[in-house]
């Protein structure tokens, strides 16, 4: 009878387990029907921190699939300004297994956002790949709506345009335009019309930003045509939005006409835009300042920027590096062109403080996002491991329970006649179970060993992070010095020319104007160089579409680096017979930039630092030398830069190409030139190396493939 009771107890436990599983399934179904609406309301209320918390909770309870959860995390991080985390979650959606129409919809929404992030960061190769992959999958699935495809094609065209593929970009934009027209033909609602107008305006701005003004003018006309249709459909609905769209179109038309040299028509278009309600707002004035600067009307442009600080504060626009380039630098150029020296000094001081804050904030945000991504990946790995362990434990428990049920049923059928034999068989089964348990323990020990190895790797990563933090701190201090020097010069000259009763001859005034222009360009160059560093870690291959003589690359790089006009050294170029006629198939801009950075390095480190120059009299002058040699070897063009400067110690040779590394703190520089140069050379299929056997000075060898 005891065997019967035991069997009944086990069967009851199994029934309870099955009922519990069924209840959990019902709960999951209920949650799945309400989750999206809850998360959508949180997003509409802009409560993105709560959105992240709710998403994690719903996924743990089974009310949200992994692909849905990653999409919502990407939405929240994107609106919180955490672009790298948003990219991480959107890429997880791209890599997911798409099984249903719902998954396809989530996929297209995520890819659209990811493409926008990549284009905004200037990562056009990656953005092009992502958008093209989405379009191809949409055609493969036969489930790509005209709106989704139009947005993807617009992103593809933008990437192609910035990568120099003009004809391909025009074709992509044209196809996107036909998709917008198809949307309007099927349903010309106000929302569809607004989407089409905004799409045409975006394409217009792409062409303006790349200085293709004829194409930009054509797209303004297309945007205006759709605008007239919008006015016809609902002339009294959202008149403020109609005025804003019309103002943007008219300002873009003025910029395009000015770029084409049709100044009179451009001025008429600008006057029409300025007279509109949008043109009188701060946003409209800031947008119209681009035309005024292009037209040489700097005083009016400077006046338009007077309300910019209030506009940025009102719309909570932070002064990031991109916003400094988009707002503050044009404002500084407008005031320089207008000759408003008091404003130049004030804007320069504000620009210095904003750059300091933006650099520190950018470094802090990148470090925090990378740390969060690393923590997220580690957490996901731990969760996956825990789930695997739990599954094994459940399987093991079910197996044991099944064996026990079988044993008890066999005992119940045969009673006590073969009790001893059955007991012996049960003991054998228990021994097998013990062996399995021992194997499970061995697997647990292996898992513990792997965890210890991960902890060791984390310790090494922390040490590297501390070293990176120290180097970034030095970089911030150095770049602040690099920026403050020209700003102090601008401030000093501004005080001179604004001093009452100060009489200056023409030569002195021209010299001051030249100094102001040169130092303004120097600040702009530093900002561009920092933005260029963000692309230094990219592994994407640069397009090789330019056929250019090697000597032309050398000449342009020498001119761009300033080494040709350097007074403290003599510069010479030596070409082998093969190099004189060699022609490369490469990217001319990237190749010239990489070589100019090496030549600029030679120019700076063959000149004595200011601290030493002050102690050297004119009775002991020194003449430094720099040589650029060119030769063809193994189907590679070699650009060899030799100088007689301070050189590179052998023990520092391994880290000279690391970012922020400076061997001598008395020299000006940011420590990123060689990092960017080698990144460009490698992405062109070549490399840059340091010849450690050369002395005195330093010798860098840049190689580029001939084809």
C-alpha cells in the first residue's frame, strides 16, 4: 500500500506542475496583448527611463519577445541621447531570426532608426550597407511598404552622395520620390503629404550641403509642388505648419540660386522667406543666415544670430561638438565677416568654454555608453548561462521523477514477488543518476573556471580603461591649450583694434586681420581634427575611385602640411624614375590627408619648442632638413618622410601610433595625427610604419597599392 501512496503522490505533483505551466502560458498571452500599448504610451509621454525598466520587466515575465524588447530599448536609448547603446540594440534586431509579419515590421522600424544614427554620425559606408540590406530584404519578403522603402532609399542616397557616387545617389533619390508619389496617389492624407514634403526637403539639404546647387534647386521645386497640393487639400488646417514648410522651401531655393550665381533671384527668394511668419522666428532667421553668409551679407547674418542663444536654450539644444560646428562657428564667421570685433571676442570666449565642456562630455558619454554596453553583454551572457543551467536542472529533475514513477509502477504491478530483483534494478538506476550528477558537478566546476577567466579579463580591461582615461585627460588639457592659444590671440587683437583713439596704419591693420583669420581657421581645423578622430577606429574600406599621379598626391600633401613654406627647415623631394610617372587608383582625398599628417609631424618636430628657442641666441643658428622620397616597390608606392628632428626613442616605437601619445610635452600638438594617418592608409589597403633603424631624427614610410 505504501507503494501505491508514493505513486499517487508523484502523479499529483506532476499534475500540479502541468497546471502551473498552463497558467503561466495564459499569463504570457494576456501580457502580450497589452504590452505594446503600455510601452507606446510611455514613449509618447517621453518617460524613456521608465520605458527601459518596463521593457526589461515585460521580457522577464514572458510578455515581450526578445526582438520587441530590443526594439523598445533602442527607441529609449536613442531619445536619451545614448546613440551607441541604441545602435547596439537595433543591430541585435537586425541579427534576430525574423519569423512573422510582426517581426518584419519591427525589423524595418529598427533599421530606419539605425540608418538615421549612422548617417548623423557621418558613418556613410556602414549606413549604406545597413539601408541596402533592408531594401533587399524587403524585396525578398515582398513586404516593404512604399513609405519604408522611400525612407531607406533617402538614407541610401545621402550616403552615396557623401561618398562621391553622384549618379547612384540621384537614382536612389528619384526612386524614393516615385514611392512618395505612389503614397499620395493611394492616400493623399495630410500626414502622407507632410512626410513627402519633409522627404523632399531632406534631399534638398543633402544636395546643398554637398554643394550640388542645380540638383538642390530641382528638389526645391518638387517640394514646392507637393506643398501646393498640401495647401489645396487642407488650406486652413495647421496654417503655422504650412508657413514653416513654405519658409524652409523658399530659404533652400535662395541658397541654391545663390550657389548657381543667380544672385538677383536668390535675393528675391530670401526676401519672400524673411517676410513670412517662419522667417521672422528665431529658427527661420538662423536657417536664413546660411544664405546671407553665402551672399556676403555678413552684417545681416550676424543680426540673424542674435537670438540663437535663446533658441538653443528654449529647445534644450546642448552644445555638443556637432552643434558647435552647426551653430557657433557660423555665428563666429558671420561676425568676423561683419567686422564686429567686440562680438568676436565674446563669441570666441563662449566658444572656448563650450568646446571644453563638449570635449569632456563627449569623452564621458562615450566611456559610459561603452561601459554600459560591456555590462549589458556580460549580463546577457550570465542570463543565458543561468537559463542553460536551469534547463539542465529541470531536465535532470524530470528524468529522475520519471525514473521514480517507472520504478514505483513496476513495484505496484509485480508486488512483492520480484521485489528484490526490482530493488536491485532500482539501485542500478540510482547509480546511473549519481554518475550523471557527478558529470553535472564537473560541468559546474568548468563553468566556475570560465567565470574566473572572465574576471581576470575584466581586471585587465579595467587597467586598460584607467590608462585610457589618463591619456584622454592629458589630451583634453592639450587640446584646451591648442584652442586657447588662438583664442587669446583673437582676444588680444580685438582689444587693440577696439581701444578708443587707437590709430593703426594700413599695414598693421592688415596684419591684424590676417592673424584673426588664420587663428579662426586654426580653431576650425582643430574641431575638424577631433571629429576626424572619431572615424579613426573604423574598419570600413575607403572607396578607390580616383586615378591620380603619385607626384600630385605628394605635392598637395606638402602644400597642405605647410612644410613647403616652413622657415626653420629646408624641404626637398626625391623621386625615382618609376615614381615620376606612377599613377595610383585610390582615394585622393584620404591619401593626401594621410601623407600631409606625416609631413606636418616632420615640420613640427624639426622645430625647437618655444621654451628652448628663447634660450638660443642668433649666434648659434641651426638648420633642420626634411626629405620626401618616392619609389615603387612590389607594386606599392612608397612615400618616405625623413627629418632631422627629435626622433622617436626605440622603447616608444610600439606606441607612437596610439591616440593621444606625445613624446615631448614642450611641443604643440594633440597626439592624434599619426593615429588618423595610419587608419586612413590601412583603409586604403596600405600602411604607415616607423623605421626604427634610422637616425638622426625620424623616418616614416607610407605605402599605398598601385591599383
